[in-house]
C-alpha cells in the first residue's frame, strides 16, 4: 500500500512538472522572451582580424611583442598571467638575455622565504618563474579594485565568447550610457564605481578604461600607438598566452589532412586493383 501511495505521489509530481513546462513554453511562444536592459543594449564583439586566424594562421611576432608591451605597461598592474613563464617569451622573438632582463626588472618580485629567518620575503624573478601576481592575495586585489577581483588573463581569449574580439571590444567599448537606455529603463543607470560598456555581459564593468589616450605606450618598432591599435595588439598577445602552440597545431593538422587525402587515394586505387579481376569475370559470366 505504501508503495502504491508513493507511486501516486511521484506520478502527481511528474504531471505537475509536465503541466508547468508546457504552460511555460506556451507563454514563451505567445509573449516572447521578456526584454531586459541587457538583451536590448548588449552588443556582440566587434570583428577583429588577426594573423593567427584560420586553419593556416601564424602569429605576427611584432604584434605579439607590442601586445606584451601593452600588457606590461598597462594591464600587469591589476591582471596576472599565472600560466605563462618568463622563458616563454622567447617564442615571441626575445633573446635569452632579453628575457632574463625582463624577468629581473619586472615590477613585482616572486614571493620567497628568507633562509636565515624563515620569514616571507621576495626575490628577483628568474626566466623559469611564472609571471607573479600583482597582489599578495584575493583580499588585497578586491580592496584595490572596488571589491572586484581582476581575472587572470592567461586563458581569457578561450574563456570568453568571441575570444580575442571580446578583449578588443571591451577595451574599445567604453562609452556614456545611451539616452535611449535611460529613457526606456530609467532604473538602469550605471551604479557609482562602475563603467558602462555594451560589450560586457551586464553592461556595467568594474574595470575603469585601461586604454585612454594615444601614445599611452611607446612602441619600439615605430607603430602608431592609437587606442584601437593597442587594443588589437594586446588581444593578439592574449591569443598567444591562451594557445601558445597554435602554429604547431595548425602544422600538424595540415600534415594529417595531406596524409588522409593521400591515404584515401591509395585506398581507392588498391580497391580498384583488387576487384578489377572480379568485375571482369562477372562481366564475362
């Protein structure tokens, strides 16, 4: 009897759930998705073309070096690159001596322990070290950034929809709130301490505009450092940090594709050769 009652209760629960799903679907079809300020004013990432795009794409080393310079002089004050080591910079075209100098001169040193006292200390970075975090812990990071935790940028272009285009769009998308937004959603005014950016998910981002003027970074190769150019360069650099083996992956993929095409042709010719006699005998019969 108890099992029968339990069965009826479970069946009733399933019926109620089914009715709720059907009712919700019917309302959604009839009324459509409710419009919110995010759905109305959020924008998809801008188009961004990089040399690394496509199945045969290769990194532009000069652009990667410019992007690293933007990260070093602008972004590294708040954002870490915990999955990247200084020695990885040789892939960008830097020599071992240059990498060693970059590591030693980096603004933040690597946490260590004083061997004599056992107390926390710091030391100069080595090429084998990963880029040190700009803050000692998350509490300090939040305290310095209006309670917002700056994300690590190592895998940012793989973690966000749009990849490099998302990074580029965020950096160049800061603007005043449109009058149409405030007219349609008067309660959606950007809160104090946040900044309106239509390419951010909820339109309001805690990070102030990091790239604010032309010439904020001086490029060694003579490229004009406009805000748009700096945003493209750092987006390209973060594409490399997220997928440093992209070029070798493309090369291997191309080799496999050529092999498969060659193998397919050989298989077809072998098939024709093996069954040619059988087809001839069948034709005679």
